[in-house]
């Protein structure tokens, strides 16, 4: 006869995986926004400084994402501050 026991589910491992997937999805979303803002800078910015600012925004954005993902606090404050500054610079370069 078959046993009536089912294998035990490791709930702690399941919760850790769930949080890691959410963290990865947030990082992917933020990196996509950084790329879209940089593409806007490249397409509509005036002069070669727009290209430099676009690449600097991507680099600083990537560094901010790495810093935020390594802290483990679940907050994306550094990345959001860098993103806000990058959007402001992009708006100024596009409007000029």
C-alpha cells in the first residue's frame, strides 16, 4: 500500500525564492526605464553632450541598481534618486 504522507514543503525556501523573483523584477523594470530615458536622450538631445550624458546616466543607473540590490533592504532609493536626476537632465537637454 502507498503511504499517505506527502513530502514536506520547505516554506522558508519558497518565500526566499519569491522575494528574489520580486527583487529581480523590480531591478529589471528600473533598468528598462534607465534604458528608455537614455534612448530619449540619444534621439532628442542636442549635441554630443547628450550622448555623453546618456551613457553616464546608464552607467550611474547600473551602479545604483547594483548598490541597491546588494544592500538587501528592499528599497530602491539610490536608483530612484539617480533616475530622477537622469530624467531631469534629459528633460533639460531635450528642451534646449
